């Protein structure tokens, strides 16, 4: 039985089971997020040891995930440009080894703002600037942005399938395509450490931002989250086990991902039913199909807001009808 199928079966009695979660299990999970500490005196970037050699840097834009070990440093997303000094200082407090690999999970500025600097700060084993990995769709989308990403900051080490894998720091690393926020998004699984860097396929802070113009889809979010659920394994009563670092927000486990998946799935079905009944976008917004989730996920404005989420789902589903 896959992780997702197991969770579907679990969902029916999840409310009952959570009552039996032991204090020890709760504390074990919570302690990961309690491990936040300021990185020296370098500013508002904080580091969390997630598991094994994998750490998360919080506060530098999108969450930055790094793997440190004997071979060097592996970086997932490079953060916001304004936080470069803080981010590189945080990395150097963890390791003085060369930055060998960089992965871009998506194209937003808070994820890729330091691509060029991070690449030049590292070296491949051949002495070249550090290679940036992405799905092949991502640099194509970067070129077409209103302000195109410079060639020196774009990924050139791309793959065209559903996944890529490599071995680094004694850790099998799997990079999975996720047609969620855009059609070039990916997430990264550090298998031995049992940590997933989810990028914007999953976040705990707001509704998802389905970038329809750049190929993002509602179904892509659902599929990407189901793949994460298949990979993640809880440790005790659905707590702990595989840790998932979201693109934004706190470190999570499988149960958090399931909650996010179910929210998107349910809202998608509500809006799809409304479209079948001939409701307009304004009518769908007025119907408040997200009202039972707004307190948890709605941003006050912008991409993660209720209005943006509902409109993105509506336009995505109408695109499917054409």
C-alpha cells in the first residue's frame, strides 16, 4: 500500500487517533522547530538542523535547504537577493566545504535571488562555478518573465523527465518534477536523511499560488503532494518520521502535507461543481467555498490570498474545458 493510500484509509479515524498521540511523540516533532537559533550576529536568518546532514535556513526569503558533508554543500534554492550576506554567512557557519550543487525548485525571486552569487561562491569538482539544476521548463519560463532572469543566474544543468537522481554526501538525492506552482517546479528528497525540500509545492503559511501563466495547475499541486505523501513515512501515530521543509513556513511531517492536499482537493471539487452549474467567477468568490480554511491559510493579500487562490483554481479549471 502506498503512503497516500495508507493515509486515505487513515483519514477516517484521524480525529480519534490524534487523541492517542503520546506527549513524547509530540515533543519529538515540535523540538525540530524549537531548534531555531539566530545564526551568529548576521541578522534575521535562522538555521534549523532537520536530520542527518540536512539543515534549513529560515528568514532569507523562501526557505533554503542545505546538505553538508565530506563532499561539500548541496543547496536547494538560494533565497532573496537582499539576504545574501546573511545566507552565505549561515552556510559558512555550518561548513567551509565547497558549494558543489544548487537546485532551483521554482522561478520566484525569493527562491532564486542569489543564484549567480551562490554559483560563483562555489566550485564544481572541475573548478567551474557551481552548477544550477532544474527541470528544463524552468529556464524557459525565466526567459519569458516580465523581467527576464539573466543568463548568468539561470539553471543550465537541466533534465527533461519526471525525476533526476544523484549521490552526494553519502546521501541518495532525488529531484522530482512537480507541475504545481509552475510547470517547471521540483522538490528534492534526501533519502538517507529522510528529508524532503518541497519548494512551493507545499507551504504552511498561505494558500497555494497556482501560476497559471507559467503552467501551474491545481491538479499538478494535488499530484505533487500525493507523491510527497508516497515518499514520506511517519514514525509514530502519524507524527515525526520524514520531515518536509516547505517553501515557506515551519518544518512539517506527513500529516501536515495531507491536510494541505485535502484542502486543495476539496476546494477544487467545490469550484469545479460550481463551474458545472454555470457560476461566474464573481459568484464563486461570493459563495466563499474556502471559508472553512480561510482562518488557517488565507494571506491578507497577494498570491496566497483567498481571492487569488479561488481565481487561479477557477481559471485553471476553465482552461481545462477549452
